[in-house]
C-alpha cells in the first residue's frame, strides 16, 4: 500500500477540508518556500507511514499542518501561550520553539482537528518528547529529512529513517542538540528531556 501523498483522499474523520483545500489554504497563509518544505515533509511522512503501518491520511494532515504557526507574529503567539495556559517557560524562547505547541492549538481552533495523534505530532515536532507515538516520530523525522533538507549527515538520517525509525529519532535529536551547543544557543528544557530519553546512555546504533 505504498500510497503517494498526491493520491490520498481524505475521509471526514480527521478534518473537513479536502487535501487540495488544505494546500490552497497553506499557499495563501504561508510563504511559497515553506509550502515547498511542508509538501516535502508530507511526501516523506506518507512514505514512512506506509513503511511503519501508520494511517497515511493522518500522516498527510499532520505534515501539511505541522508548520502552520511558523510565520505567525510573535505577539499573537505570546498571547496564545498565555491564554491557552501553555508552559510559561516558552516565553523565554522564540518562534522556533513556539510554533509546535502554538501550531497544535491553532490547528485545533482553525481546522477543527481533534485527533490527539495529529495534534501531538504537530505539538512535539520541534523538540520531540520523551514519549512519542508512531505518528509523532514520523513527523519529527520527516521534518528532519524531507527532500529539501541539505546538511552534513542528512543522508545518514534518511538511511536510518527507512531502516529503524527509533534510531532516526535518536540521530536527529543528537545532531540537533549538538548543533545548538555549537552555536551556544539556549536549549528548551524539553529538548533535553528528549535527549535524555532517546540518546543518553544508549548504545550508538548508527
Ligand atoms: Fe517546524
Ligand atoms: Fe517543518
């Protein structure tokens, strides 16, 4: 059942929009460069869903909506973090971290998405989480390896993604943290929790 992303027909179980409507909406709200990235994440997520037995429709919806808050104004995101009682520690960071949790919240109100797997996949795609269900892992990894990504190590991440998804989660987590340390960037505590669960103390499988 190697479904291609363009061939997926949505039921009404997870969203009332068709896939084409959703993409048209993204094209209005989001820059074309990011839409290209989003479609790359969707293509990859649908492939991984087929490989690991996840629902392709859920993978497509989560992928298409994962960066929905990425270009929203900071002020709006700050208000949302406060009004939705999110972790206030978020306010010490910026959109790079916010757009996961705020995106999940926006997608719920704007598109009526209530499926917890889809919402968690969007919520946790930026820094991961100690516990991730299959769809969360797929979106986290697809975001890292989609065809538009070019950086040292991406080929290894792609190889791992299609052979051992958990190893790909660990690899992406370790590389991302390493990159942040090299830049001496501030690290959101949940990213460290993800690292502690998926990387620390594990035998290197790659
Ligand atoms: Fe993102
Ligand atoms: Fe993304």
